């Protein structure tokens, strides 16, 4: 006797729900594409297509050896692509390979639910890579689609079943909203202590680095990615052009290259700061580093942040999720004593000083003795000589870049000017340092906050003036004053029109129309950003601290998490009970008018003593009723005929006429009475 | 005949897909907590809340339903009972993904969706394990609608009497009649030597005796009848099988009745306290089998 191989199973999942769940998975997988090995998404789509192809009549699912082969191929492929299975990208690729394999072998009810759950899980993964409102809406849509598909699966086929299932799923989701809000507000949040934490940001944001080299800021200049948003809760907002958002201080300088150093003694608090206090509420988007920003110069303590030498804030932890903090800044520095280690660090001249540079600085020193005057001479030099401010300054050689920049090329972006100026000051013997951060931003009048983007990245200098402390000097202001006054975007725009040879020939209306279009676009963008910001600050920033404050305001602050869980249940129970009560009395949505009218007809007859048997069709019942209630036989026959026509015929009869016929059914006389 | 099932409690229970959902929820919670990602929390709470709300809908999906069993054809023990079940919506609502199973033993059931105000008939198939006359059938009505991660379940009792005849086993040969009888035949039978006219066919009668020529002429189905003399009369006696176990005796009697009905002889049966005079035909055949199904040995009280 030879053992026959077991026949491969045929598909047991209906095509339409299968299509729905595949669409949900694909939508959830698509945004992950940049983090996946290039071949993973095509593999997924191929598996999806193959699985749909297997749903044709008579087709069979893949056999076990094929599945094992595909599994080995997929896992091996990930291993080969990344050289390791550990880490976020290989992990995601593996996940998607497994989803693809599950998809191709999925059969039956249980597998269908596994696919739906995988869809939910992939949607969760999206939320780690995209964190704005649009991403949240996108994920909500995926959840809606998968839920509707699950309902459709259990509903079975039928006329417009998917559509009805979608309506049902949306109703279901709407009914959950109160519970979701309650859970979000009360469900006890965890306080840290997790071993596993993404060590880097998943968001792939290019941002500031701890080094300043030619090109490091200008590379960001065209990115409109948002770095942070700042509100001024007191309403005390300085003008945009004076907003210098301090991000970091670079102490180690060599010509045009500057970098941070961490060997300086920590400052406990910034020194004497005076001037009006400006309170800011800053929401930083995750950038994967420890940068924190505040207006020049932060003067208050910020939780989970430390002060760094040079008076800037640094987060104690890598910022991988949205983070909001309040900080008070004061604009004027009145420090008088410079710590010795900082003085040494800020006086280190460049290693290489060319004779031309040495002669230039010596010239300034001969003319003036005061550091302030020397600084002025340097600024005058930048203004007088034909320096140009450009986004594409080209590259400078590593050797003697300062000399090349100052005397030959004379083209640069703000980082060139800040670096060159600070180097010149150090050569002149004046302590100087480079500050990196952002300048200005875009004011959203709708939400009353400032949006700061990567394009606002900036670098400027501080020089130590005896008796007045560190003073800000921004050489860019000398070269391109409009850049400081109105921001980079409009600066570039005005220069573009200036050099546009066609500009005068354009008709006035065309420019006017363009202008209008641009303004409209800008307004719409600001409205969208406003909504986005509200979502961010109200919802996504609701973390364990905000929750604690909220619970305190409810008088639940002292409860343990177990007690809180009981509160959650207590709060949710009435919603579920109310829903149950409502469903108990609610009429079905799917019940149509015709069915209702016919049901009324049956009830009337039943009250008169004639019951429709469960097995009885309308025709048989109608005939029986007509015989039973002989005087009303005609209306009964009419109602039955209309009902059959509406239900099973071509619908030639009128639904309203049918309902009316039912309403006007005469009082039914009993058979016995007629016999008298 | 068909009686309504009594209203009963609806249970919301986890099923084999629930652990998967719980795993995904825990994963979402962990992701939200460890990364401080509020959006992940929100998604976790959304799925959790949808599951909670779906339990209420699952409960409502099983409310307002009445189940009745139709006539259940008798079968022999060991065969499969086919139970027609009419599901009817009382409130006129729509019900989805309904599944009916017998509470004991493995049974299969087709899924049913009930659109108002119709009732739907499904067939429940379950193995008939024991012989007897049963007056009710405990069933379980369940549905995983709307999402499938939890199941709503309701235990019901279908009130409908049905017979399960004893399993026809036993290898003893048919007992021969002690003396061939030469009595004149008392009437017409379906088997015999001489053609004796036709009568209308009744459900359950052998198709071999249908007058197919008449049927081809568009007449109603007729059974051909025959007159003649029986060659022998068989007597089946409970007492004659004394060495066997009571159930084995019943099975042997059942087998004999079947064999005799297939043959041409008239047969009679004597059970403790009950006697069936020799006869043939549908009614006689089933009367014997019913008696065998219901039989309880007065000598052995605990035999069921």
C-alpha cells in the first residue's frame, strides 16, 4: 500500500474579506518602506497577489515544502541584507517577511483573525515613525478598514454586505469613543523603568550636530521639517527677529571647524541674567539627540534637563518622543567672572594662522585696544569687503580654510561667518565661542505660537567683554541684514525675483494671482499646522506627568494604580450598560420598510387567530389566510401579491402602496363569526 | 409538536482567537509605555474599547431568537441524526453568524444569518449514540459576531421527541418458524405472488414497489400491491435470546426485524410485556423498532 500525499487544501476564506484584510496590511506596511530592505515590500505584494490568485475556484494553497522554502528564503534574505537579525530595521523586515508568509498560507477563520491582528500591529509600527496628526488619521483609517473587514467576515455575504459592515464598524468605533477617552485619561501610565528603549530616534530626522563645519547648517536650510513649536503662555512674546533659540555652545574651534567639548566644569545656574522674563512652552519633536531649545538665555530650571557650560539646556535622555517643557529666559547677561577653565577653552586660537590673517588682526589691534572696538572692526571688515551670503558656498579645503574664506572665496552661509568671526576674535586674544541653534521662526496667528523649522537653523557668536559678560555678536547680520530681519525663506525669495530676468515682463495680474495663491497656501498650511499642534500638545503630550496633574485635579492623585484600574472599570461600566439598554430597544438598522409592513400584516393576522408557521412561505400563508378570512380575502391576496412582487419579483410594485394596503387592511372577521 | 425553547442566559466568553488579541494589546501597551508614545497608547485603548463594545453587540446578536426543532427522522444508534432547526427572530432584528451545535458529542452545524422577519432552517447533524425515545435535545447557540475575538453563547433545549433505534448488530441467523403455516392470506401486501392493484405511495416506503410506469404517465406515485400466501412466519422472542446481554439482545432483534422486512416473510415479535402479531409493512416495521428503542427490561432496572 502506498501512502498518498495529503491533498493541498483549497482556500476557505471568501475573496472579498481577504481583499479587505490585504488592503489593510498593505496600507499599514507602505509607510514602513524606508525602513525595510528594498525587496521586502515587493515580496509582500507578490505574496498578497499570489494569495488572491489562490482564491480562484479549484486553486490550491501552497504545500508545506514550498512554505518552508519561502520561510528560509525570507529569513535568510534579511540576514544577508543586514548581516544581523538584531536592530530595528532587520526586525521590521523580518516582521513583514513573516506577515507575507502568514498571508500566503492563511486559511480558515483563525488565520483570518491573525491577519487582522497583524494589520493592527503594523499600524502600531507606523506610529513610531510618523507622529503628526496626518499619521494618526491614516492609522485610524487602517483600523477602521480592518474592523469593517472583520465585521464583513462575520456578517457573511449578502447584498451590500461590505458597505453595511463598514457602517456597522464605524458605529462601533463611534460608540467606543467615550471609553477610549476615559481610558486615555485615567488608565494608569507606566513610569519609566523599561529595559527596552529605542536608543535612536526612529524618525530619521536630520538636525543639528555637535560639530560645525562648512556646510553643516546650509544643508538644513531647505528642510521645512518642524523642530519645535513655542508658545508664550504669558502673552509676552518678543519680536521674531530677536528670537535666538539657543541650542548648543561650541568651544573647540579651528578655523572654520568648530565642535562641542564636554570636559568643562558644569555650570550650576547661568550667571546674572537680567531683563524681562519670557516664559516659553516648548514642544520639541523627537530628533534622536539631546538638544533642547530656549530663547537666549534660559534662566530657569527645567525638569529632566541639565545646564551645560555656556548656559544652554541639554536633555538628560535622548529625545525619541514628543517632549514639552516650560522655560523662562532673560535676554541680558551681566556676568562678571569667567570660570578659569572656560577662559582657557574660549581663548584657544586656531592651530594654523596664515600671515595674511595675522596681519589683518594685528591691524585691528593697532587701531583699538578695547575688545568691543576690535569686534566692531571685524564686523566692519565683513561689511566692507565683498562677502556674499549664499546657500551654496562650495567646499573649502581643510588646510587654511580660514585664510581662503577671508581673502579668496568670500562666499559663505551663517556657519562660515560665525566660525570665521569667532576664530578672528580668538586670534585677537578675545575669548569667543560659537552658538548654534535656530533663529526666528514662523508665527501662527491662529494658534498664537511660533513654528521653528530646520530651515531656521543658525549659528552666531558670543565674545567675552570684561564687566559685561558674554555678548552676542551675529556676523550674518552684517552680511545679509534682511536674513535676520525677515527669515531665510523670504530672503531667498526676494533674491530670486531680483535675479529673475522675466520679472518685469510678467503682467501685474499674473503676479497678483501668484501672490494670492502663495498667501492662500501659506494660510492653509498655518491652519493645518494649528490643528496639528493642538493634537500634539493636547493629546500626544498627555504623558504620565500630565496625567498625574489631571488626576490630582480630580482628587484621584493619591490612588495606587490598582485603585485607578477600579476607577477605570467603574467609569466604563455605565457606558456599556447604557449601550446594552439602547441596543435592547433599538430597531435593527437593516430592517427595511417592506419587511416591517409585512411583519405588521402577519402580526394582525396572528392576533385574529391565524399564525404564520415558520416553514410557511408568503404565498402559502396568503392562500391560507384568504381562505380563513373569506370576507377579507381580496385585500389579503393583494397584500400578498404586492409583497411577493416587491421581495422576489422585479420590484414593479410600489413599496408605499404596499405599506398603505397593509395599513388599510379591514378588521379581520373570524371564520366562526362568518358561519353564523 | 415543535415547542419553543425556553429563554436562557447569554454568556460572553473568550474563544481560541482571544489570546492573539490579548497578545497584540499587551504589545501595544508595552510599546506605548516603554517609548512614552501616546499615539500607541491611544491605539491600544481603541482596540481594547472596540473589543469591549463588541461584547455588547455580540450579546444583542443572540437576543430575541427562538429555536424550534422540526421533525427528526428516526435513525439507528451509531448513525447520524439530522435535526432540522428553525431559527426565528422574535424582535425582527438581523442576526449574523449564528451557529447551533448539540451540547453533547461532536456535531456539525452550518452558519446562519437571519434577515428579518424571515426564519431560517438549518440542519444540525450529530451522531446518535444511545437508543431510546428522547423528548428534548440540548443545544448551544453561539456567534462570534461582530469581530470574532469573543463568542456569545447561549444554552437552549429543543423540545422535540425523536427515536434512536438500537444499533442493528448481532450475528445470529433468523429463527425459522416452528411450523410452516398455511393460513390464507389476510390481505394485500407489498410482496407476494399475484398483482393486487395499487394504492398511493407513502413516504418511507421502499421505492422498489413504486409503479414507475404510472409515474411516467404523470400520475401520482403509486405502490404496487401483491396478494398471495406467505411461505413462512418468523417469530422473534426477547426471551429466546436469554444468554445475551440485554442491549445485545435488542440489537439482535433490531437486526432481525430489518432482515425480515427486507425479505418476504411476515414477522412477529415478543418483548417482555409486549407482543406484535405477525405482519409486514412500514407501520409494523417502525412499531417494532420503536418498541425496541423504548424498551426497558423489567428484570434489569438500570438498563437505559
